[in-house]
């Protein structure tokens, strides 16, 4: 039996194994134009093809009485992969959520929506050095008793802590066919956050609408300015066929990163395709190794109209 390589480089080759029975082949050989492996037998083991796992499905309305939180809890306690299905209606939510790894959120043709009304962030008293209570890279300046609040510049005039995003996730998670609306939230609250160290996030056919005052990111991927000494990167992020709209008032010149539509730090493989961005405070702040964008429509939003600023 002879199998031609489907593709090859100087270091590796790919073979089409269709029609080859699984099993151990103890005397295989590799032949190239420069020679072949004849002096020593090349053991080759072909494993049976893995059957893809069927995702566990959780219907928010039919199984959990419309409780999005209950569906997330059930999904987290079951084996992956998982799919959470929304009904074609609005879900009004007053807290933030973390989507488990290997989980998809699916709406119905854009008629499903998650609408967030997140209460104001509480004040807290710092009792020891931390991300929230110390300026970047400088824990030695910590002062006990400092009163801080996420979304606001701290009394030191330097430190800014992002508030908990509406929807966060780590690895291999997806959002599709729905609207995600932030109607009210503390300043510095991103709509979607891919947590540091995460890999594999897809947003497809999603309409992100940011209506709150002191608007923040539609997507925040990776680390914040206060967190940047942590080196865990994010990777493999894709936004397709979506609309990212920023309509609320801006945080101000001291919070540029927190006020852009797309904020990605210490990442790799960011792809944005066939997506419209309506931005008021800023379009992007991206520090990513391999970023690509295609068919992006960028519009600058003004209070009275939407005017085209760039198309590319």
C-alpha cells in the first residue's frame, strides 16, 4: 500500500487516511525524493476516528422557567460540550455572569436579547496591597484605609480598576444569534470579556448595544492596565457578522483603554469579519500579535446622527 502526502514541509507531512483500516503497522516506511526510511522499521499506529460529542442542551425557558442564571449553573455542573438556548424574547438581568468553558449561548435569529441593568459599584476600603488598591507595578505606595470604587479614578490619581464585565468566559465558548444590551452599569463595565489565559472565543451574528453612561468596551480581551504584569495571553478570538454599537457618554481622557469598543491586550489571533462598529468614544486599543480585519464598517457616532468616519 502506498499513500501520497496531501501536504508536506521540511519538518512534517499530512496523509489522507481514508480507506486505511485502524491498527498497528510495524514496517511502514517514508519515501521522499531524497531517500527513504529502510534501515529501521517505522512503527505506525492509526487510531479509530473519534466520534464528536453531542452537546448537552439547556433550554432557558422550557427547562428553567426563564432563569438564565439557573441554566448557567446547570450547564457548569454537566460534562462539556454544552449549549444554552434562549427563547425569542428579552431577558432582563441585574447581575454579571461567567460562561463555563466549552459552552455556547444561542439565541433565535437575533430575536433573543440579554439586557443588563447592573447596579452601581460599591465603595470598598483597602486593607492591603492589591490590583485594585495599588498603582500599576508599584505596591509600595499602598496606603491602608484608602477608599476605592471600580469604574472611577482612585484618590491616588493613577489607579483605575475595571468593573466586572456583564458576560465573561475563558476558553472555547461562543455567543451567537442574539442581542446583548447594557442599559445601565457602573463606569468601566465591559459587555463581553475573554479572561486572561483563555483561548477560543466566537461571536457571530450578535448585536452589542452599549447604552449606559460612561460607556466601556463591547469586547475586552485579556488583561487590564492594572493586571498587565500577568503574562497569560488570550488567543483565537473571532467576531463575525456582528454589530458593535457604542451610544453612551464617554468615560473621559483619563480612561482611553476602558472607553474603546474593542480592547485586546497581550493576545494573539484576533479576527474581525463582516462587522459594523458604531463608536462614540474610541474604536480600538489592540496589542495583539496576529490581528486581521476584513469587511469592517466603522462609523463615528454623534448624539444627533451617525456619520461615516472610515470604511475599510
